[in-house]
C-alpha cells in the first residue's frame, strides 16, 4: 500500500538501525512527544533495537491522558443532567473521573453519545432542539481545527443548544516545561507529525535555539521514527540544534494555514492544567469572548473545581518521562486496561496501555533475568 508498506519495510528498518548505532558515539536520550509514536516504538520494539545508542523516553502527547480530572468531573456532571446530550470521542468514555466514568453515567441512563466528529455533535443539536448538546472538545492542535469549525458553524447556523466543554492543550509550552525541569534528561525531541501538519514548525525554532536541543518533526510508521531518530542523533553528534522535518510527505514549515487561522479566530491561549503534571502557563486553548455563548462551562455555570489526583496513579511521572509505565507499582496488577486506575492505561495512545499490550512480556523477561 502506497505511503504505508514502504514505511514498514524490514530491510530499510535494519539499515536505519545500523546507521543510528554507527553514528552514535554515546547513549543519547530523546523524547517522542506523541502517544501514537510511543505505540509504534513499543509495539515494534524499536527501543530494544537501538540498544546503547539511544534511550527513548515517552512524552505527554496523549490527549486523553492529559485531560485534567477537573474537566472529566465536569463532563460527568453535564452527562448526568436530564436536559443534556453529552457527545464525545469514544476514547474519553472510560477515562476515570473522581467517582466514575462516562460509560458508567451512560449505564445509569445519561445520554452519552459517541461521535466521530464535532460536526456530528452539531447535527445532533439541530436534530434535538429540546435538548442541550455538549461536545467534549479535547486534544492537541490536531483536533482544534475541527472543533473550531463546529463552533464557527454553530454561530453561523444559529444553533443555540450547542456548546463545547473545552480542554485543549498545545505542545510547545509542554516541551518548555519538560526542558525547564531541574531533573530533565531530554537531549532531543521527535515532534508529532500530525500536530505539525496543522501548525507547521515555526513555533519550535525558538525552543531549539534557546535550549540548544534538536527537534525533528517525525511521522508515525517505524521507518519514520527510525529516520527521525537518525536525524536527531546526527545533530547531537555534530553539536547542532535545529528543527528538521522528517515527515516531508505531510508537513510544511507554515503548516495548514486555513486551519491555523480558524483556530486563532475561535480560540485564544490560556493557562491549562495537565492531568498528573499541573498547570503549564499558556498551554491551553479557550474560546474567545465572541464565542462565549458556546462555552459549556459558562452556560451551565460549572465554575472552578479543584480535585485531588489519586495518589496511587503515577501518570504524572509517566507523562514527563520520569518513570517507565512498567515501573509503576500498580502496572498490570491493580491497573489494567480492563480496570484502569489512570488515563494512560485507557487511551489508545496511552504509554501504560502500550506497555501493557505490547511490551509487558519483554519487560517481565528483563526483570526475571535480573532477579
Ligand atoms: S500503570 Fe496505571 S496507575 Fe500506573 S501510571 Fe499507568 S495508568 Fe497510572
């Protein structure tokens, strides 16, 4: 299949692994930002193939995982209201809130609907004028354009019973927060190709220059990731710190300008709390004042809520790359995909789910050999 099978070619992968190992004169530490990349790395065993050349640590780029507990609790409160149809992408349904999840609210009679697009939620509002339809607008810069479009269309069409519960986050402030941490180990980043398809990479240039860290815009297939790692290792060995683009088949420096423009017209930057990590200044998107009528938090008077994260879940350490998922004491015992304690075990992009589904037997073997 064009644009797929050639990026999974074992011969090309083998050659890239050799090139990386031949280029590296020491072990470099790099972080892939995106949860989709984490899944490819763990599923394909790329970390093991790289041996002593590169240590990959997994970043906070799983949108489901970083949606703060407060926003999940607000979603649960809205979904339980008899006057509300709560629409969401399917992977948010099993994310644990303080007491339950959206799936449990649905089992108790809440009108929770899975949709594939925010425009489907808007259509739901048009078809149910006697109900309030709220869409759970989560994710990074990748989902923001479609959510912005839904709000824009709702205003254009005059749909008063549609609103969005916004929990958007953006990547560059999170990269800065990781690099600013006193215990940071990241020496290079693989930036998420789909985020850059929308946003381009100009936002990364000052980060690369200021922190002297290579950033390689990278795709999601095994060859993409190995090539991105090779680019980053070459920069590290040369003492360079630039933004390079591996994902040339999808990304340009300017990104998708109409999508960026729509996002900028509908949303503005604001401080945002990340689940397990805490507040990162300027890392969130909220609706601009002219779209306030579509803000579910204002419409339903949800206000400020502060809740404590469950102490047992070490998601914050996992999302910052301080802890590998299998090093969490609850991993695979009290926390499994069937009975998750935290979002990284639920999401299709979560690092804990990746290790559980693809990596746990390898890790168990390693633990067994050493003990
Ligand atoms: S294994 Fe479970 S409890 Fe541990 S960090 Fe991951 S999601 Fe949280």
